[in-house]
């Protein structure tokens, strides 16, 4: 049955007895429609000003293109007609008429105070450019194609290496009996933009001041709320990390799934390779040393085992005093468990610890789920396979791995030099068990 929504977080020190009243403060101090008004007003202002500026520049560019077209038609009509019809510009400009056309075009660029000018003919060939090296090359940019094919005027924003901002303005000019030529005019973003923005701000001055005051008030509330939320989130995250260190990976995932689904943690039957390690002769060590030294030793040794299990893709189910119970699942579970066991024993030798471990490996079916009461539960693996892994661990000497033959067979060539099969009797089990041993 789905669980009800949990109550607001409450701590014993009273810090979180009441949730931060963000919604209440927002409704009380900020106009309900502020957020919508801010977004709509800002969006419309930006879009309107930008479209207005671009429209003005495009209209001006279209008039300038018509002025150039009309001036060339009057000054050098034949050469201009030939150029627009698609005649090769390089050859044309070598003629006297073409040279005069070049001079007239350059003069018009200076008179109109254009930063730059390109004229495109059919196919995107550049018929004229203030940078003469571009003449005769082909540039079929998307803006050119839109102007040539659809007659669409467009603006492209460009920033030069020196940091200056320009408008690339593409405008088509009709050519009788042929396709249009496209003028690409470069205009610096000058005082016209500033005038347009000033006019917009003048019209929205008073509403903007009111909006600013409301925005500052909202920002203050948001800052306070964010500090509170961040503090709570940090505490929850820290608690989450600390709790997860006490749980196995499988337990953590099961809890997350149960919370997300709003239900209980289900028990499932699964097949896995169980890894069980135990310290040999730990009781004598604990008797001969102070508790603090015993804990330091345990932490060093268990850290080695846990790290190797995780490195091989296993999941530590629990730490039982000086013992470790871990599980490996998947098609190569046996191979990874063997690899982890051998690596842990090798690391023990390198660490030169006063005591070593024995390891038992067994592959079988287990029940994975929770046990306990409603007040205190544990997530673990249960079944005869767990008992057998513990018994094999008990049969292992220091620095030795004892594994059932099925686990060694599943590990394949990666198992390494295991000894020959042998039959052992396991405490609490009627039948015997065939195992193999590996000693580092």
C-alpha cells in the first residue's frame, strides 16, 4: 500500500521544526503576476527593440543597394548589366568599362560610408567586394541562399577581431531577365541602436523602476530562502553519505527504489558468488593489544578487502566483526570474485600486517531482502549458500582461498593455479562438498 507523504523535516534541536515559509512570503510581499510580467516584458522589449533595429538597418540597406544599382545603371550601364548577368568579373574588370565600374562602385561605398560591400551574382559568385581578393570566389552562405532563392532580407551579427560589432545585411536587388543579385552590406552598430534603446527606456522608465524595486525584494527573499535550503540540503546530503557508508550498494539501491515507488522493499531470489573473509587468529591479537590498536589494525585490513571487492565489481553486504561478506553478480561473477580474493591476499602480504585472512568463495542461490522487525531491519542475503561460504572460509588457512569447484570452473583461465579437487565435510551439512584451494 502506498505510504503517505512524509511530514516536514523535524530535528531535535528545533532548527527544522517549521519549513521556511517561502510561498507565504512570496504571496505576501511580491505581486502574484511579477514573474509572468518580468518574463513577458523583458522578452517583448528585447525582441521588439531588436526587430526594430534590424528592420531599420534592412530598410536602409535596401535603399543603399537601390542607390548603388541606380548609380551604376546611369554611370556604366553596359558594364553593370554584364556584371549582373553573371559575366566573369575578373575578365570584365580588365576592360576599360570594367575598370570604370570598379572605380564607381568603390566611390559609392565611400560616399555611403559603408564599412564593406559584397555583390553576389548567380550561384554565389562574388561580383564585387571591397576586399578585391574575394572577387570571383564563391560563397553560398545560408543568408545568401535565402536572399537569392526566396528574396528574403536578413541580418547576421558579426564581431570583428578588433571587438567592433557589425551587421551583415543581405538584400536582393531584382535584375530584369535574370535572377536577382544580392548585396551584402556591412554596417557598424552605431548611434542608431543607442537612440532606439534610449527611446525604449524612456517609454518604460516608471514601470522599470517599479519592476526593479519588486525584483530586488524578490531577490532578497530568494537569497534568504536559498541559504536556508542550501543549509538543509547540505545536512541531508551529509547524512545521506554517512548512512550509505553503513549500507551495502544493494541495500542503498533497494531503499531508493522503495522510496521512489512508495512501497516496501521486496525480497528477491538471485544467484551470486559469495565472498567471505575472516581474520585468522584474531582473538589472540585482540587479547594482546589495546582496543585502539585493534581498531586501527581492523580498519587497515578491512579497507584492503573492501577496496579489492569494489575494484572487482563486488558489493560488500556487511562487515561482521573481523569478517567481510560480499556478493558478486553477473555472468563473470565467479571470475571477479576470484580476482578480488587473490588481489586482497596479495595486498595483505605487501601491507605486512600482523594477522592475515582466509577466504571462502561459493556460488549459489540466495534470498536478497530485509529481515528484522518494523523498528529495526537489516538488508542482507540469506540462504544455505551464505552458510557454505562461511564454512569454506573457516576451512581456509591464512593466505588461502577455498572455493567450490563450480566457482573455479566459472572463473575459467582467470582463476589461476588452484589446487586439485578435494572433498571436505562441512559442519551442519549432511553431504560433503568438492572444493579447490589457492594459496598465494
